[in-house]
């Protein structure tokens, strides 16, 4: 639960008292996701996070370090770290994901779903 301060609308004093209302993150997100710009940014960040997690899980399940994977795909350890941390402003290229999948002997499955 997250404590949020809200103005007490019943109070007419100049020192408006604040009430604390406990609301869940789910409730906050429901309100925030009504904003189209927020929802678009949220979906993008969620996708980046999912890709990051999938690459990390695939790499570690094969017992590879970031450096090992980078060497196998002709990239740098820092590029793998950025990918796995979800840092940077761009979503990882499909080409990079394909190279990772190939060396890990995995396939990429992609689909579109209605929002």
C-alpha cells in the first residue's frame, strides 16, 4: 500500500488538514493508465523490461557471462549489460536479439495482441 495525502474537502480552515489514504499500486496504475501518453510510455518500458529479463534468463541458463555472450555475437560486454539492465533510450534491435538467439540455439517468437 502507498500512503497518499489528500486535501480534506470538508475542512474550511485556512490550515487545510491532510488525510492519509492507503491505496494500492494497482489503483494508482489504473488511474495513470487512463492517460494515453503515460500508457504508451508504460507499455514501452514494460517491453524493454521483458526483453531484458528474457535475455538475462537465457544467458544465465546457459552458464554464460555477459562477456562470453558478447564475444559469441561479436559485441561488447557493456552492450549486453545495457540490454540486460534495460538502460538506454532505444529498444534493442531485432538483429541483436536474433544473433543472441542463434548462439544460444533458441528461437524468437513474436506476436501482436490487442491493447
